[in-house]
C-alpha cells in the first residue's frame, strides 16, 4: 500500500492477538520530506484517507491485508520552482527555500525589460546560493508595451508612495510568470512554487497581494493534472507580509550576498542604480531601517 504526501493514515497492526493502532500524518513541511510510505505486514489492516496536500481533494479510503514483515519509509527532497528576478526579494526567497531543504529549480524571464542587468544578477544569485537548474525563459512583452519597463515611457523618479498604480506596472506580469512557472513545475514534478512578492513595502501592484495568490492557487487546483490529483504545486510567498527591512534582515541572516542583486528600474549603461525610482527608494530605505550596509552602487546626485 502506498500513502502519498498530504495523506492522513491509520494502520491497525496485529501484535500477539491485540490490535495496535499507529497513526501517521504525512506532512509536506519537514526536511527531509516524507514522500511515500509503503506498509507491508502479515496481519496489517491499513485504512488510508487522502486529503491531498492542499485539502482540495478526497481519495476513497481503502482497506487491505498485507503479506510480509517490513515497514519501509521513502524520503526525497521536495522540489520547488523559485521565481528569480535578480532582486533582493527573490534572492532572499531562494535562500529561504534552500534553508528549508528544497531542491530548487530557478526560473527567470527575459521579457524585454529595459535592461539585462537584472538577468545577470539572477545568474549570479543562482550560482551563489546554488540551484538544481536555472532556466531563463525568453519572451518579448514589448510586443504589448503598456509599461515603463517594456515601452518608451519614462520611469517615474522620486514618486514612491504616490496614489494609484505606477506606470512601472507590467500588465498581468505575475499572472504570466506564474502560469509559466506552473508549467515548469508540472514538468519537473515540483510540489511548490516560491515567489518573492510583497504587499507591504511595494509599489501597489495588484498582482503582489495575497488575494491574487489565493486566486492563482485555485487555478492550480482546478486547472492542472497535478492540482486535481495532488493539490499541488502549492504557492509559497514567505515575504508577502514582511517589511523591506525585515526581508533584508532575513536575507542577511541566511548569508545572502546583496551585492550580487539588482533592484533599479532605470540603471545607467554601466548598471549603476539611479537611486530615485520606486524600487531604489524602497531598497535604500529598507537597508537603512534594517541597519544593514547597502552595497548598491548608485549614480551620484
């Protein structure tokens, strides 16, 4: 009998005429991860009721009698697709996932953004922290435009905290990214997708909020084979309610080298940060509040 991760199982073992009940809750969180339980015994009646990793499915309980004398537990590292932009948030998320024992599959996007500096940063971060695989997916969102990051629109300066959604919002970007991450996760049989969105110190993008993540999780469990069969992959957004200062403190505690990361929306040709776009302002403020030295090279003035 095979019990999958996320299942809740009761095993009734006969021992000298008495029945001993053993209960095993197969949890997704510990490291190493318990992926399967195989039970075999002479007089074992096993009743397993699967709830699925996200509680979205019910498998029929089944009762069987086994015939040998062993119990074997199978462990494997959990696979996680990690969206890696090259910024300090995604670097911290990758470090957290690694610390929690995940086998990480990093995914970055060459989507026609204004510069290639962040992709170079993503490659540096992936090499520094260590990943099982790093895929850079090419696509050109300049065909759509509609954003200061993908069209000839000036990046606003010194406007952090202004009302409304800024022009640096890329239409449906996280929906697009997560859809591709979902396809990548299914193809690699990954149980999780990690993303570094934040809804505290952010620019007000609607696709960084918990409501958006909850809605996309419903897409996963209703529109994919892995979602229907296992309630996976699960979206993991460990930074969503953290301040930028707390994110920096967390990354620093995990040894993240922030000098490898890049946040600026409008760097100069040398890759120096402008210091005045929303992303630079939030980054500088975060380091100041965290009491951590900011290693970023900014343009003077």
